[in-house]
C-alpha cells in the first residue's frame, strides 16, 4: 500500500493546474492540498498547506519555481520539490540542483511517469540524473556564482553559511554591525537573492568547510 501523498501545484496556467489536479485526484493515495499561479506568497502557502510534495513550474510571470524551491528547502529540507517545466537547458538544471530540487521533469512527461515521480519524491528519492547533474556542475565550476564577490564579501558569506548573525559576524571580523549589514545587502544584490537563507544554501553548495570557493 502506498503512503498518502499531499501535493501543492504552482503553475501560472490554470488549465495545466486543473489537468494535473484531476489526474492526481484519480489516485487513491494522492491528494491536491493547494494551488497557486504566481510566485508571490507561494512558499508561505505551500508550507501552510502541509504538502509533502510541491510541483513547481520552472518559469512564472513574476519569478521562478526554482527560487520557490530554494526558499522551501531552507525552511523544510524534507519537503519534496519537483520542478515541472517546458525548458530543458543546463542553466535551468543547474539552478534546480543548487536549489535542492528532488527532481526535474519536462511537461511533455507521460501522466503515469509524473504520478510515479511524485510518489518517489514524496518518499525522499532524488530523480535528477547523476550524469546530467555532474555535467552541469562540471561546466559551472569554471564560472562559480560567487566569482563576483570580493574577498571580504566571500568571508562574510562563509560566516552567514555558518548561521552567524550580523552582530556575531561584526564581532568576529571587528566590523560595526551596520557595516556588516551593508555588506550582506551587497552580497544578496550580487547573487540576485532576497534572503540570507538563500545565500547560505548557495554558499553550502560552493564553499567547503574552510570558507574558500571550490
């Protein structure tokens, strides 16, 4: 007997959401607990729904499901995130890998394969092809997303990844808390992020324990 799976759907096309929802509701062990068509507020809605799997569109009018995935994983690492998109390119796959996605599927996927993927992601499995993951990571290593940071910004990012507050970072580096705050704002701007938790996840992917980039 399959373990019950609760799913939240994020896609800007209502007909796509409706079609997937109707498909999933035919399964005895799967229920759809929420839907959204925009990125704004989606992460909070998904967390509040208690979903075990979030099916996220790769690109929406106001953002990306991959960014939503990153936010969700920073709050609930055990939540299964499945990127369902029309775009199959290395940059998108890399972004999904760095965001912690459990799987990456194209919308042309067969219905039975989507259902099986949702069940597997709910069980904690990773559906990203190891060969594809290694290929995109290998290509990206030559152009780290942290390359644009100064040495001081890189140092502060490493401390953010350790979970230190601005005050604690200031004490560690002998900087005023306001100065650290300005550095953090600059780091988030360069990385194209809004939250320090997002930067911490990225740092964990690209920095070893000593705080130096790969």
